[in-house]
C-alpha cells in the first residue's frame, strides 16, 4: 500500500531540518513555494496522489539552490493543450524529473508511467521522450545523482524494499 503520509514523513525526516522544506498533499495543482525568513519552503502535490508527490519531489531534488529560491523553481509551464513545439520544450525540461521520478517509483515498488501532460493538445508522449527518460534513469542508476536524491532513494529503499536498490533490469522503456 502506498500511503502519502509515509512519503511525507520520510521526506520530513530527510529534509525538513537541513533544507527547511515540507511536502504537503491535498493541492488542486502542484506548486513549490520557496522559504522566506518567516516560513519554510513547501512542495505541494496534487490531492493525495502518490505519483504526484514523487514527481514534485523529483523536481525539488534536481533544482539547484537558485531555482529553489523561486516559485515553481522559475520554470515556465504551459497548461494542457500545448502545440507540438510547446510540447517539445516541455519534454526537454521534463526528462530529468521524470527519469528521477521513475527511479523513486522503483524504490517504492510503484509502477511508473511517463507523462506528456498534454491530454487535449496535438502532441502525445513521443518515443524520443520515452527513450530520453529511460536513458537518463539509467544514468541516475549508475550513480549520477547528487546528495538530496541519493538520501531520499536510500530512505525509500529502506522503507519499501528492505534496503535493496532498484536494478537496471527493472527498467524497461517499452512499459512506460
């Protein structure tokens, strides 16, 4: 069973003290708000969707210090209904977060599905995007991660997999 409260607790244990950042469910739309002198940073994920939480955590883990000082890390976002050109830009910036989300999902024994996030647009999920996400996930599995994602991966695998890290053989681009 994948309970968002477990994920929130694990995230807080890993990052609240050191990064003054909290994970919060129940939002209508995902949003990151940076810390101020009076309050901590917040990562809001959609409703209580476990996959949404993992996706937003992936964005936070990838964002550098300057990006974490900006709302939604300073990324542009065009809503559902993007043109093919806008979709290509979306895919370009989503490769790393979705690849890390896949790794985090595997750490939780949760199936991952790549997202074009463009249900009413003219472009769906391209094979090029799926392959890019797969290859980036393989680079992450090979150890090309920073401290924050490594910390979280270790805690997730301890909780969900008795400390056994995901193996590259668990990743198949045809299934995403």
